[in-house]
C-alpha cells in the first residue's frame, strides 16, 4: 500500500502543507486577522469542498470574509485590477486564493497592487515593482500549476493577445490537499498533468538555469506522472493517484522556480492569448511533441535524461530528435490526448500573428530557450499542431 503522509516544507518563503489532513493547519495561520477576501473561480472551489472547509475555519477563528468569485481561466489584467480594488476598499488584511493557476496568479498580483498601488499592467510591463503586499494564503485545487510554491503569475493584457508572465511574489502559506482534486474532471486531470510534465521538461532543458537539483526533482516528477496519471484517468476517485500527481505538480513548481520554462510555454501563451478558451495544459500538449523535436536537437543530453523515463530507446544524441517527438506524442496518445489546434478555431493563417507575438511582446518568455528560435520553427510547430 502506498502511504499518503501529511508533511510540510518551506521553499522560497512559502510554508507549504501537503496531504489529506493538511487544511487543519489553516487555523493557526488565520488567527489574528480581521477581514479576508476569498478569491475563487466560478464553481470549482465550491464543488471541491475547499471553500466550505476554509469558511468553517475562518468562522472558528472569528475572521470576517467576503468571496470574490469572478476569476476566469486565462484571466485578464482587469480582473486583477477589480480584485485589488475590492481588497483595498474592504480594508482586508488577508487574501485567501482557492483554485488553480488562474485564481492564485490573479490573487498574487492583486495582493501586491492593494498594498503597493498601480494597475496590473504596471507590473506586467515591469514599470512598477512590488514594495508591499497583503498576506496571501493559497489553497491549490489542481495538480498542474505549481504556482502555490513559485513566484510567478500570468495574466492577459486586456485589448491585446499578450498573455504575460512575471515574477511577483510567493504566497505566505500554501496548501496541497489531494481530497480537493477528486472532483477535477477527466479532461482537466489530463491537461493539468501535461502542464506539470512540460514544466519539468523545459526546466531541465533550459539554456543556462538547469542544475543537478532541477534534474533530480524533474526525474521524480516524470516518473510519478507515468505511474499515476493513467490510474487517475481510469478512476477519478483514486485519491492515492491524486496525492502523487499533486506531489509531482508541486515538485515541478519548484523546478521552474529554480530554472525556467521556455519555448513550449511561450508559444502556448501566444495561443491562449489569442483564444482564452484554450486550456493551458491542452495547448502545451498540442504543441509539445513537435517542440521536443527541436529541443532535443539543442539539448540532447538533458532531453534524453527525462524522456528515458518514457522510452528506454532514447539516446542523448541529436539524431534521436524524431524519437523524442514520437515518444511524447505516443505517451499523450496512450493517455487519450489527441486534440488539435483546429479544435479551438486555429488555422495556418494564425501563424503570422503567433510569430509576431513571440518575436515582439512575448520575446522575454523564451530567454531560456536552448535553441535559436526562428519564424520557420514556430510555423512548423503550429502546422504540426493543426
């Protein structure tokens, strides 16, 4: 029997509690506060049971609260502006984010704006730096984001296709509780775990920021996904599978915080900036296999290190680039992932706009790309994704 232990760790200033009973520790971290803003999406915080648990604990600690439930997938900068205004005008001295990356990222930016001033775009374009911030607690209810343990946030600039990621802050306290994942739908179970996979694949193959530490946590992550994702997809109520996928996601969050993502995430940001209805992990899966062809050519040793977990035939040589591509493609196909960009309304005519975004507004996202990204490569990756 695989034991699901509760534990805690501190990383980057985050005190993280992990495990099926972890939420009980929330009480000690909300005592003494007067008014909290609970940030959620439309329904997942309620359906998962996380919102109910948090409210019970706030009531026990005599902390007043209100719920801001307007955060959408691939959130807009204006949503962060609205939330910051609510935090400021309410006089809240605590923010609690219950959700995945969209919710926690929005809360990160808004908790800074409420104390340091400005608009979200000021931080997204680095015209303003965080000076002060309202304390933030994150209750993560997906196994893909990693944002509960990293310093990054991603928002889309209103009126543009610019989905921008920035380092802004760590949560003060975070919770990873696998029981909140049992209501995660099958498609999101797959998409969020693909996000985890590409976090570590890119972290290990980054141009300069890789390290033995990143290699270690990334190898563990891929092994956990390989073992537990098929089990979760075949039985969504398998809490052990959820536990280990949650753990993998947390490790991947640390990996990208210590290293970086690069071309797969950069291209996906352009895609879901154009169409916010494209789920982030789905977009990564669509373009990931072909991207791996080019990544393996540039970083064969590092690419092979991880992909050997999926295919023992992989070798750390550039001539195995096609094998790397097919390894990921077959792995995803075996999991039931065969989606295409065309399913989300994309066509070859969108390639020029994607290239424009990548080589202008989003160029900073692939600073750690191990290869010399060209318009030809981007168009080839998009074409394969169609």
